[in-house]
């Protein structure tokens, strides 16, 4: 037996090959789980604003979704205000606004987003009025605003169908 085989064999002991494979699979799983999961940004055209699009991050936590629902619900009736909810989704996930493929940049060098003072000034609203007035006016059509919010949520995985994998050993 070679030195390598003796060293390798003594390190592993008399582990059956199945155990070696399962340890390898476990190590692979550990490496996969250690990686951070981030969904890619999505760019969505603003239908009634030719040449304008917005880049959104669809990385949305369940806590964030619950917060938007709570903020957009009527305190007395509990009824959800769909437009306010859409404004919160769109406003909080925006990464940058593009015009003809180029990002709009604020005076301080940061990308223009819905919560920027420059956006509030452009839409002629106070910063606390951006949701819903500034964002709603920016889109111009409520249905397009709601559709954009739904597309962001779809890209985040909310609404995905999750299917069970067939067990190849079950013989079915």
C-alpha cells in the first residue's frame, strides 16, 4: 500500500464507501447553505413614461411584507388600501430610476429613488407625501402601479408554486 493510501485510509478509518459519500454530500450541503441567497434585481418599464424604467430589488422578507400590509391597512376596518400597499412595495424596493437606459443621479451622487428629496421636489410633494401621492403621480395609472408591485412580489418568490420532487427510489 502506498504512503498516501495508508495515510488516507488511517484518517478515515474503516468507513464504508456509502458513509464517505454521505459525508461528502453533507459537506456540499454545508457549503451551499453557507452562501447568502440574493435574488437578482429586476428592471420594469413605467408604461406611461416613455424611456423611463425603475430597477427594483425583489429581496423581500416576510417581516417587510407584513409591515407594508399593516401600514396600508385601515386602522378601523382592517381593509387593505391596495394603492398605498403598491406604493410601499414599489417605493421600498426601488434601487434606481433610469431614463433611456441611464440611471438618474441625485446631486449627492447617489441614485435617484422614490424616497430621495430630489424625487419629492420633482413630484412637488413633501417627503412624507411620497407614499402614496408622489409615486402614484409618477406612474400616472393606478393599474400600472399595482401591476408593478405585483411583478416585484412575483420576482421575490411570493406566489411561486413549490412542487415536491419525485423520489427516484420509490418506484412510482
